[in-house]
């Protein structure tokens, strides 16, 4: 182990090789489970419809303009689907690939501005934190979106640093990556960068090194990228779609658009527990006075963290991954703290050790209890007030009874990591906890998630898959979903009448119609045109037979 650690912290090529090999874990099991509603299926379906319609300039859902998101992430998924086919693996591949880019980027930045030990710890601790790792196995936009924002801010740091040359180049690159963040998820990409810059400027009391020409180079970079998108959007869809897109972004801040209204502290709780262990280790550097760091990077990271957390705590719509940009700064602050302990600059805080053990054991307990509870699900029925949830839990799922051992393994790894941490064996601690979390998530992916998926959406995905490539209309009824489009491989060129639910229910249809409702909605039982096929796992499946001759 000592020889391995020595090479890891001194040999650049060995460290890069280890990180490349480690990143393969991001690709393990990408296609093992179905995509989850809403976001994963939503985005994958938009990419699939680009291919199906042979229209790569228009983002669409159900072959109708989807103006909520710009196109860049979907283009990445399209490229992936060309190589791997239209499936779950391809939909998630871009994020897994960016997982490798993250690790190498953190290693490079840490090594360049601090030392190799710093770089390898930063990469490993990010790899071995719960939510950051999970998102690299997902098909959502945020990991790539966050990367572009971070790199834009990083180049801005360099452009504003007195010791660096070629500031115009870095300012231009900052604009380029800011533009990429905008065409990946929207104006919030620029907003986060702008708010971070303003916050940093206020903290520095306007004592910053920033010439007007660097601002112009930044503006030039962002204009080049955004103009490409706006040019495509205007000539494809006109001004109307741009106006709708902007209105939707504004609504996200003012109303509960997506049905995810949560309390103000929601994101703080998500990050504190979900980003174990970096969320615990970063605490001393987050709340203590900043030290002098290259590029003043600690102040920048603290600014990013608070901008993200406060911004997305204020907005009405709160979804778990909205605060995911904060994972990068807290991973840096955690690394900075560990590096200070290694260099004997500070003593290890007892409250960090205690929280590390407490939160780690709590998460391990949850992982242990989930399969045990779901195996004996009847015991929780009296405490559930949602009839749909109860019906979903009644779905037949086979458990082998040993899944709880994954939690025991996690708890064991946490305890060993705690003992190493207590002895200030930092590198061994990072390797142990990172490998523990990485392997735990693989075990969960293969042995627990498939069971949970069968409970939450298994019956409906199975039903849609059985209708793949059939000449029928398939829709959900009474609730929102995108699964019916992706898993039936809905073809391009269907009649626009299908967009009218009343036409599907009572109109002069030209092919069979299948509708799916939740078990709590029996409205279709009163429609003589429809016959109940089956009811399973919280869903009711109906078919309309009378078609136009």
C-alpha cells in the first residue's frame, strides 16, 4: 500500500492511469436499469426524436417543440445513440464520459496550483462521494452543465490573477465555456457565473484586477457560442420559441413549475447528507477565515457554494439536482482541509470526525434497512396515506434476503475510514472511503435499484415495451410521463389529432389506443370506448378497439 500511495502522489503518469482505470466504474451498469421518469426519459426521448425525425436542430417531445431546454446535451446523447443504439446505456454515456473528464480536470488543477497529492485527493474524494458519483451514472443534464460553469469560472480566476499572462485568452475561454453552459441548460448558466463574480467582487471590496479589454474578450466568447444556438433556433422556430424559452426560465424562479415545492432548507439538507463525505470534511474551510491560495481559489469556491445554495433555495421549484453545482466547491474545500491536515498546518477537528462517523453510520443504516423494510413491506402499509404507493408496493418483487449486507459493508468501510481518519492517515482514508462508496453504489445498482424500479415503474415500463414499434397510440391518462414515447419507440409522422386527449377518448380514431392511468384514477371505467386490460403495480391499463374503417 505504501509503494502504491508513493507512486500515486509522485508519479504523474501513474496517477493519471489510476484515474482513467477508476473512471471505468462510471460505465459499469449504465444500461442495467430502465431510465427513470421524468428527467432521464424526457432527455433521452428528445434525443431519440431528433434521430427519428432526422431533425437535429429542433428539441422536441412527442414531436412537438420542447422549449424548456437548449440542444447541446441532446446532441451529445444523439452522438452516443449513433454509436451504442437507442437505449439506456447510450442515454447515460455522456455523463459517465464526463466523469472521467472531471477526475482528470481536478487532478490537473490541483497538481498545477498546489501539488500532486492535492490533485489526487481532489479527484478521489469527488469520485467517492455519494451524489456526485451517482450523477455520473445518470442521464440528466446537470453534470455536464456544472462542468462548463466551473471551467468558465476557473478561466475567469486566471484572467483576474495578476501573476498570469495571456489574460485575454483566458477571458475569451471563460466566455466560451459560459456560452456552452447556456446552450446546455439555459440562462441560469450565465446567471450563476455572474452572481459568483459579483459576490467575489463585493468580498474583495472591488479591489480586483480586471481590464475592460478582458471583459470584451469574455463577451466575445459567450456571444460566439450563444449566437450559434440563437441563429439555429431563430431560423428553425422563429422568435416565438425563444420568447417561450425565456418565459419558462423566469417561471422556474417564480412558481412551482415542476411540482417540486420544498422548504427553504431543502438543498442544504440534500447537500449535507447526500454529498457525504465531502460535505462533512469541507465544513472547517467553509465557515473559517480564508487563507491565501493560488488564484484566490478558496474565496471563489466559497462564493460559488453560497451563490448556488441561496439562489436555488429562493426559487420556488426545488429539485434535488438543482444544487448539484455546489458539489464542486465543497469537494475543493474538503480537499483543502485534508491537505492542510497532511501538511500539519491545522489539527484535525473532533467535530469533523464525529460527524463523519455519525452521518456515515446513518447512511449505512438506511441502506441496510431499505431492503429489509421492502421485503416486509406489509408492516409499513398502516403508515402510508397514499393508495397509489400501497398498490405499487404490492407489486411482486423477488428479494434474496441478503441485500441488507450491502449496508453492512458500507458501515464497515465507514468505520475503517473513521479509524484511519482519526490517526490522520489521510491518503488511506480517502482511498478507503472512496472505494467503499464506489463499490457500494455498484452493489446497489445491481441488487437494489432493479427491485425499487419494479415497484415504482416496472409494470408500466413493461407494458410500454410490449407495444414497441406497434401501430398504435399510447398515452398516460391523468398524470404526466414521457415513458410511453421512449419505450414504445413512438414513430415520427403520427396524426396531430393524437395531441387532443378528447380525440383519443371519443374521436374517430384510425388505430387502436392504449391509455395508462394510476390505480387511484378509475375515470376510464366509465368510458364505454375503453376496456380495462389489467391492473398491476399501481397502474391500470386500458385499450380502445373501435377504429375508423
